[in-house]
C-alpha cells in the first residue's frame, strides 16, 4: 500500500531539454556585402541631407570681411530659397527650374553658383532683388533712388594669419591689401587695419562693411535688376569681384539668376587661422578661433 501510494505521487521524470542549434557562421563574403550595403546607404543619406537640408561651406577669400574671414566654416541652409539643379552635387540636372522657390531678403548672405560657368560656390550679400535699381556713387550704394545709410565704426583690425598669407601668395597680392594698411601690434604681431562702416537696408537690417580705398567700381552705372535675378556684393567692397563686375570666368559674377542659389548662410561651425599642423595635435586647438564658432547671420 505504502509503496503504491509513493509511486503514484512521484511525477515521472521529464525528458532532458534539447540543446539549441549552433548558429550558422556568417561567411566573409556576406560580411563584406553587409558592410558595403551599409556604406552605400550611409552615403545616400549624407548625399540627401547635404543636398536638401544643411551643407558645410568654407571661406577661401577676404571678399566678405569683416563678417567672414579666411578659414571660417559655415553651415548653409539648403531649404531657404527652394531647390534647383544647383542644390545637387556637380549641379546634376535632375531638378527642372526651381521648386519651392523663395526670393532672398535684401541683406541676406547667400551661397550660389556664379555665372557664366556655374561650377564653383560663391558667397555674397544680397543688395538688390528683381525690379530694384542699384547704383554705387563714390562708394555709397544707392537702392531704388536713395542712398543706403552708412555710419563710421571703429577700425577693423585683424592679425595677419598663415591662411591670409597663403591666400595672398596664390593671388599675387598682399595680406593687408597694400603695405599702408599693415602695422605691427605692441606684441609684435603683424595686423591689418581698415576703415569700417555700418550699412543699413531700408528694412532696418544692418551689417558691417569695409571700404579700404578708392577703386573704379566705387562708381557704377545705374542697373535695374531683372525679375528672377539678384544684385550681390561682398562686404569687403574693395576685394570682391561681385555684381559690379561683368560675369567672366574667374572674374566678376554679374547679375545672378535666382536659379543659381544654393542656400542661406546659417551659422559658423568652425574657424581656423591656418597655423595647425597634422604633426602637432596641440596646434589643432591653438589654431582654432573659438569665439567665431556659433555666430549666426
């Protein structure tokens, strides 16, 4: 009796749990295919982002001093004025005309492809839009028959940096335009000193400009900007081949079609004076102009 009761109350032994199958190892070929697929998708994502949202842009010249210096790196808002083929790398003609088009405001700093070739990116400030009349008289910009307000500011003083020297050597000029504008600071640093002014648009938007000396383009004929076009100028009025000059490859830009717009300058994301060396990591930090990072437009 007792043995039978004990046998009935004891659960039968369970079968041992089957072991999980070993995963099939991934071949080197499959790993390579997965890596290539990831890299292609990443490249497409970066391409789409840079084409339609934000894109970096660096400053190679002094044409937009004092606002922009050689060695500044910007983020450009590609959504600001709509899209055209010039929004795409190498201006691939996949977008007909302009879509979601918007005309810039006077005073905006814009990136665009310069006529006649439209190969390289340029950056200038919008002075006149379609229908405006623009003329420069004795260095003063006249917009729609009235002079833009211009007030003297404190001199603009900038140290002579390695990237300024390199740029001047490439163009056969001097870092400070001419020797009369170069001086030595109390610490022994070479520096440039220029006359600086605040120019104000009829809308109230204002910005600093440089008028270093007298040049022939301080006086221009009256120009009526065609519809769908822009009259653009650099803030450094004596070192900018802008809409005052005819569109010539490697020279002026003439009146720029809005279709050539790439985007609106958004914010400074980095700046360097050009003194960094790959072999000296400390110089990567000392060359940076930290105060210029984060400056908006």
